[in-house]
């Protein structure tokens, strides 16, 4: 009788921050997220990019405390527009408008 053992594959949770390695990848990611018009997804994307670049440095560049940055980008948060713009600027991201 032949027996085989199947080892369970251990999958890591997907983390977009691992793939945001250059400005082009970040720009494509943000463009795709903005097209969804989902504010929670926007916060998640900004958080992913901030983690990829280093939360402490992004918080410093945005003029925020690290904890304030985490809170502003948490799921369900309702940050002010000026906070979003400060974070985007610190991330090197610029929003633009196009005709719908």
C-alpha cells in the first residue's frame, strides 16, 4: 500500500505594500483605486503606500504624529481633506481631475 502525505501549503496574506516598489507601481495602484470611487479603499491604498515607504517617515513628512497617521488611514476613518492631501504630498502622490 502506498501512502502519500500532503503538506498543507502555507499562504501568506496578500500585502499590496510589498509590490509598491517604485513610483510607477504606486501611480498605477492609486489610479485604479480612485476609479472605484470607494473612500475606504482610498484610505487602504494610502495606508499601503505609507507602509511601503515607511510610516514614521511619511508621518513626519506630512506633519503628523505616527499614531495620528495610523488613525487617519484606519478602515472607517473619516479624515479631513487637508489630512488626505498632506499624506498624499508626503507619499509623492498628486490627485488630478479629468472630465467624467
